[in-house]
């Protein structure tokens, strides 16, 4: 019932910044960002609960990325600063279907998924 659409990806030089947006067509509970590089698993990046009061980050992005939520707009954002080539991946927005998985670090904690947006960080 909920459609997620990511935007904001692109090509950026190392050290640069991007802000990813995730637009949801309806109400969501916990939301997360994951990323997947070719030939690799889908890895957890960040998560935020339904009201934005709790967040979780992968160690690899801690201190560089910030996840946030705009509840009235049904939007979730991922501000990415100090980007590194290792951050290159397709980034996916995910949303839980119930409040139990508000800040899950596992893909299994989410039901709705966007189609992904490519982030490429050059050296």
C-alpha cells in the first residue's frame, strides 16, 4: 500500500555531500536506508523510528551521515557528508509496516522498499 521513491543520488567527488530523499505515498513506521554495491549484500546504513526520536547508524557511516524524518510530508532523508569511494552503491529506502521494527538494522525489519538511487563517489 505504501510506495517509496528515492531521489538525490548522483556522482560526487570524495569529500563531497549528497542528500537522499525518500518520499512515501502513505504512513510509515520505522524507516531505514540500506545500500548495495555490485556483487555485495545489501547493507544497513541508518534507521529512524516513526517519530524521528530514535536513530541508528552503521559504524561505517557514523558521524558522516544523518537520517531524519518529516512526518507531515511522509519524507525520510539521508544527509551524507564527507563521502568516500567506499560509499558508492545503490541506496534503498525502506519502511516498516508496524511499529515493532522501528529501527531495525536488518532488511527483514522492513516491508516496503524503494527502487533505489545510485550514489557514486569518485576519488
